[in-house]
DNA sequence: AGCATTAGTGTACGTCTGATACTTTCTCTC
DNA sequence: GAGAGAAAGTATCAGACGTACACTAATGCT
C-alpha cells in the first residue's frame, strides 16, 4: 500500500516500521502482540500447535482478526522465527575458532530451548533484525581472517546449518521415543534390532557396525545430554578444522 | 500381532517381510502399492500434497482402507522415505575423499529430484533397507581409513546432514520465489533491500557485506544451477578438509 | 456533523486425520 | 461341501484448520 522507501510490507513488519495508522478505528492489537502470543503457543505446543484460531483465542479475538496484522500464516511464522531467535549474546573471543565455537553453541542453546525454530520453513534469505544481528556476530569473529566474502558466508551457513540440522534431528528422535525411554536405551535397542535385520553378506560394513559395541551400554552413568554434547562437538570440530585449513591456505 | 523373530510390525513392513496372511479375504492392496502411489503424489504435489484420501482415491479405494496396510500416516512417510531414496549407485573411487564426494553428490541428486524427501521428519535412526544400503556405501568408502566407528558415523552424518540441509534450503527458497524470478535476480534484490535496512553503526560487517558486490550481477550468463553447485561444493570441500585432518591425525 | 477509513466479526466452504461399527469376501475345518 | 471365523474394505462421523467474503463497529479529518 504505502511506500515509505520502497520497502515491502512484510519487511516493514519484520523491522518494526509499522506506522500506527492515523485514520479510522485505532487498533487494539498489533503485530508484536500477535507474534508474542504465537511464540508462547509454539513454546508450549510445538509448531503444529500454532494455528490462527488458537492464537486469536489466546488473545480474546477471532481468527480472522489476525489477518489485519500478518497477511498470512507463513508470514506469521517468519515473524515468529525472528522474534524467538532474539539477539545474539556476547561471544567475544581471542581467536576466530573459539569465537565461531561460541557462536555455534549459543545458537544451539537457543534452538534447544525452542526446537520448533528448526522447523520453520525458510521463506527467504535471513532478513529479520535478529537474524542479521547473529550474522553480524559471526562476520565480526571472522573479520580478522583473510577469507573472502564467499568463504565467510559459506563457513557461517555451514555451521548454522549444522546446528539446525543436529538440533532438529535430536528433537525429532526424542519425540519419536515419547515414552520414558532415554537416548542410551533407544540406541541399544536400535543396535540390537538392526543387528538381526542386516545381512552381513549384503552389508558387511554395516553388519560389523551393528555387531560392534558402539550402541551397547555407555557407562550408564553418562547422562543423555553428555552424549548429545559429544556428538555435536565432534561434528563441529570437524567443520572448524575444515575452516582452519581454508584460512591457512589463504594466508601465504 | 505375529512375532516371527520379535521384529515389530513397522520394521517388518519396511523390510518387506509381510506374510500374505493365509486366512480371510485376500488383500487386493498391499503396502508397496500404497507406498508407490503416495510417492507418486509427493513427486507431483509435494509432501503436503500427500493425504490419505488422495492416495486412496488414486488407487480407487477409500481413505480408511489404507489403515489396514500402514498403521498411521507417519509410518507411511517413513515407508515412502525409504522407497523413494532407492538403492545407492556405484561410487567406487580410488580414495576415501573422492568416494565421499561421489556419495554426497549422489545423495544430493536423489534429493534434488524429490525435494520432499528432505522434509520427511525422522521418526527414528536410519532403519530402512535402502537407508542401510547408503550407509554401507559410505562406510565401505571409509573402511580403508584408520578412523574409529564414532568418527566414521560422525563424518557420514555430517555429510548427509549437510546435503539434506542444503537441498532443503535451496528448494524452500526456490518455492518462496515462485514467480519466474531466478536465483541471481532474487539475490540481487535481496542485497539491495538489506543494504537499505542494515544500519552500518549497529551492523558494520553486515553493512559492508550488503554494500559489497557479492550479491550484484554474476556475469548473468551463469545459470542458477552453476551457482548452486559452486555453493554446495564450497561447503562440502570444507567438510572433507576437516575429515582429512582427522584422518591424518589418527595415522601416526 | 458526517464521511471516508480502518478494526474486528460471522459465516461458510473445502480439506484433513482417524474412531467406530458395518458389510463383503475369502480359507480352513468339520 | 457347507458354514464358521477371520481379515479386507466401506460408510459415517466428529473435530480441526486456513482463509475468502461480506458484514458491523469505531474513530479522526474535514
């Protein structure tokens, strides 16, 4: 409708540039209220629990009223994602490697707190103010290196993608268990079931894997969280090693 | 119900161990037919297009009839995922690095052909025969290295997660565009829009990025596919570098 | 004072998953 | 060779969801 500086409406909403509208009936609702209510529901019921009727009801309005403020459910999801991400913490570190490590762990902490964030479909490249702030943090960490822009973005996306992927996978598996079974127990059962199904002639390596002790009892006093942390770090350090190679290579 | 070897029903269906049932009315439908129909619909309409009524209708049955064969929609998705993945191609290669690279590209090709595969929620660890076959292929490639099991699985998951993540991201963005706009054009618009929104005081690095020429015209004769391939390779080679470091380290 | 403008509502439609209780069609046993 | 019993497929139904459309209600500008 309006065109303050040729910025489209969804972006204006993302960046909080909505003018309060000087004519007609004043709104008792605004984007931020709607988004906050939606986030609260997602925190409680997951992403599928977020429906327009439920969000509206939690605010004492009808479903259709929301469309005055968000345009579509997909847009609501985008707004929720940026709001729920929040600003990045301070990750000041002595070197790029420690900085990126902290960045990854900080992002992971946010996603673990709100696993539904990892399932919001990306409607476009990162565009929200919080997303940009996280981006800034990662770029700042790498600003001392000799990497070019493409590699900086590549490294950042790789890490960020890894974090998303690993948290989503972990939370999907945790949901799949659902009963009181812990990760360690589930892995043991998994290993045993597949040891019976996997034919050593067709799948020699996999058979060796499933008859190895890898899935059997971890010392049992190891909490699930520690296993998950170790798995996560293993992949992350691998990525950081790769980035290190690249940095060393661009420094003659 | 039955208990051939204490293998639960969903796994029996995955591995094609269904006994034809010797009593009662014989089935005119079976799991494979249902799954094949569902896959065909997913290929045409995406994952959200797969609904029990539609699958049933395409076979000339009613929705409820499917429950005789699949148990739940989630189970159907799991079955679809393994069926659609298909067996891995031959990726024989002179060394682990080339082998993993081919493995990654092969997986990417499958996912690009069926982007909905990247959105099937993981109901459990990889358990289907095709998933195991792909696993076998990756493990075989690494069998010459000195990595321990944990690192082999870690490397494999990292690559596989990267492939999934990057194809999903790419296809989500492509859907988001929807109009005839290509990737290059969209990136240019994105860069310009954000150059206006990003305040250089709050986000100095990001501002430099968006005012850099990175998002501006790639030579314009570069097809979208080539951009995507280059982005994908950049991340993949980074990961492979990381694995190389790890392999070198375990070889004294 | 009253009109253009904006906020929020009511209703309706087509869609989905899955529960329950049924009819139909087959094989195995007597 | 005839039913008994078991499994396959159906009919109907309830509760939800997203959103299009046309409506009423409330306000500030002129």
